């Protein structure tokens, strides 16, 4: 039986390859940090065609225009003659009478080297970006290397990677040849191509089985500070807990994690985090992080991406199922795709014993505080549907704050209605059973489907008020139901450059503090004309020294209201950074914050609901 199955598989692969798009990525002959790509096509069915690179890809919710990293593109007919074309925009090329089109060749630049230059285009989020460092590492998010032809997205791809001697490719794909010089993969369509990242570097990986799922972790550490084996114990513990939490909702038999640690003399990047795929995730973190901090981030961030295997990768609307890479149409339901997934990433940790109940409540408290940096009256469905537009995209980060809190409140609402018999996880399980990877739901009918799978029309009232409506969500009211109370207290007056100091980052190359573009400026920064894209070099002559960062923070804490202050910054000016001083009188930001605490004497009903919420038990 086994031998027959293998033979049939090879025969099927042969038939597929005969009509597939043969795509070769050459990692051997790299010049000026550019990788050559060749795509060979089966016979064209249409004379006029459009060849595209993605404008955006699922899971990123931003316009990235991956075609801008491509140069030297040439189209050839079946006799090797160049065909003329029209470049429509960064991502699209139009060809007339192209029945004889045989192949296209081009060079790909990486996005990592472009991250610090925001003068022409917003940087690509690192985990969805590309890196080309000859002899060191190649981060191949395939959507940054491989294009497609209109009406041929469903044609299979044969992907061939020519790799340097001694290099290993971390991926969930299965290599179909035995050569040491090439890896060959067969992918069903273009969606599967973009769903299959690879990372090539010197071998540093571990494999293990967790809960019936084969997992591979590949690590690139530029200075050799970390090895894949360093993270095995924490990762294995996390995956086992996730598999238990999801139960039959997760059907993965394999999963790959590509962990890229930035640092050393490599590119200066700032978009730390991860991007989800059906069978893998690409993760980018700074190598300078302590090991326990990387372990914690893996638990928080990688678990988030793994939970995406349920939603939206296997339960989603038509906008995601029939994704238009050239002109994307966005779904209304980021509250569920990202918010609900972020809630899962925290809920599973308390329910499976990875964190205690106080840490869990602390995280909820942080999300409530962070959500106040955004527009609490903007309907989440409207923001989600229009997230690629300028007037909405600055609200996107709220999906990880308010989005998760909406899922939490809906969880509590369902448990209250069902006397603890049903929660948010049960609702998502029923939804995934009703639909699934190959059966999308209609975007504007989701709420009706949720009423159907839960049996509670009150879910629609919640949705219309707090998700599709403009009413601020009464978090404290819902938390009271599970025996949690909120107390207001004033924080000590604070001097800093943004409202939330925790959103401060570090640029290792420039030795500066940097800030996420979604961060809210402090009153002082606004008063001196500081821009969120500026980088902090010094405060009153005291330079940023990451090895003695507490000295800098201590000085900032000592600054008094009205004190004369000089901030030395680097400001982007075309292709260079201008050094300048901004001066003004210190303004200390005074805030009133709410802290959450478990009630000392909850009612029996509140205690019961709290136990069910925190344990997942009925």
C-alpha cells in the first residue's frame, strides 16, 4: 500500500508540474544583495495579460507594494525574444498579444534594508518582509519574491530554490528532490505560495512532536548568541498547552517557526513580531533581548499566530477566501480575526496554567489602558473594512487592545447567558464546524451566523452596540459579573516623549530611542514640535546608552514641571538624518488610571462565573 501511494503521488506531481509555473529562486549567484528569480509559464490562454506582485497580503492589513523591490524585469516569448510591456504601477505590468509568453526574469531587493527610510513609503512590517544577506541568511516571505498572472492564480507552482552549500531551509514545505544544491516544492496555487515562507541559513534547528504535531524551529542569530535548542523547552510547553486548549479545532500535523534575531552588523529593523500562515510563522525579534524575554515573547506572539490556524485561516469571510492581491477588499471582522485571536493567546495561558490569575488580570488592565489611546467610538466594523485607508489605518493597533477586550466581554456575556455552559471558544468552535477552510461565510452575515451557532439573539445586541455601533464597551460592567472591580488612582506626574513609555524602542545603529508611529505624543513633545518619527539622541546632553538605560530614565524622572529642557534628536531629511536640538519647558503628564482587582467578597454567582471564565470548565 505504501509503495503504491508513493508511486501515485509522484505521478500526480509529474502531471501537475507539466502544467505548473516553474519558479526558480537563485540564492547562489547573489549580486549586490539582489536575488534573481525566473518564472516559466505553461501556454497562455489569453493574449492580453497582467502580471502582478502583491499590493498587500493576508494578515498584514497594510499597503506594502512588494513590486517596488523588483528591478530589471524582462518578459520573453518561447523563442527567447523579449516582449514589450507597460508598467502600470509598482506592482503591475501589462502585456498585449502575449500568447507566446514563456518566462519572466527579474531581480529582488530586500525590504529589511529599506525599513529605516520612510521618506517615500511606509516600511514593510519585518515578519512579512524579506532579507538578503549573502552567506548569512535569506528570509523568503514568498510574496516578496514571486508574482502571478491574472486568471492563473489557481495554476500549480513548482518552486525551485538553488541554495548555497551547507545551507538549510526552515519551512513547512516538503522538499521533493534529494539534491544538496536545490530544494524543490510543489504548491497547489498562488495562495499556497504566499502561505509558505522559508528561511535559509546555516543549519540551526530543532524538531520535535507535540500533541501529534511535528514542529520545526529554525533560528538565525547573527552573533551566535542563541541556538534553536535554547528555546525548545519553553516552546514545547507552550505548544502542548495550545493543542490542549484548542482540542479538535486544530488539525495541524506539522508547523514551522522561522525565528530571525536581528542584530550584529545586520540590517537595522524595527517591526518586531510575527506573521501567521496555515502551517508556519515567521518571527522577527532583536537578538539583544534576554533569553527569558524571548521565551515570553514566543509564548505571547507565536501562540497568537498559531491560534490564527483556526481564525481566520480556517474560518473566514469571502474577502479572505478570494483574496485580491492587486486590489484587496478587506473584511469587517478584525475584531474576531485579530482581537479574538489575541484574546485566545492570553486566555489559554491562564486556563492551561502558564500564568496565574493576577498576571492575567494585569494583562487585561493593560489592554484597557492602551485602548484609550484610540477612538473608542469608531465602529470596529467600519475601521476594519477601511483599514487600508489613511483615515483609518492609525486605528489598526486597537485590534490587539479593544479587539481582544470585545472578545473577552462577549465571552463573559455568553457564559452569563448559558450559566457557564458556553463561552467565546465554544462559539468559535461551532462556527468553524459550520464553515471551514474551503467554505467562507458572507461578511455582512456573520452576526446572523453567530446567533445561529450560539442560539442567543442577545449576541446580536452586543454586536450592534459595541462592535458595529459607536457605544464604548463597558468593560468594568462585564468584569463585575466575574468578580472583578476597578479602582481609580492618579499616577505620579511623568516626563517622557510619548504617553505610554512602554512603547519606546531602541535603534542599535544610531543608539537612539525610537517610537512606533501609532504611539501618542506626550504634551511636552507636542509643545516642542517633536515628530513621532524623530529619534532621541540625548536629553539635556545625557546620551542614550542602552547598557546604562536606567541612568537616562532616572534623569528623566528627576525633571520638574516647567524646567528648561533640551532634547537632541535625529530627524529624517531625504536620504540623511539631521541632528538638531528641540527646546522647551517640561510638561509632566498627569494621568488617572484604573486598576483591576479581584473582589475580596464576590457573590456566589460572581465566583462561579469567575471560575468558569478562568478555567474554561463548565
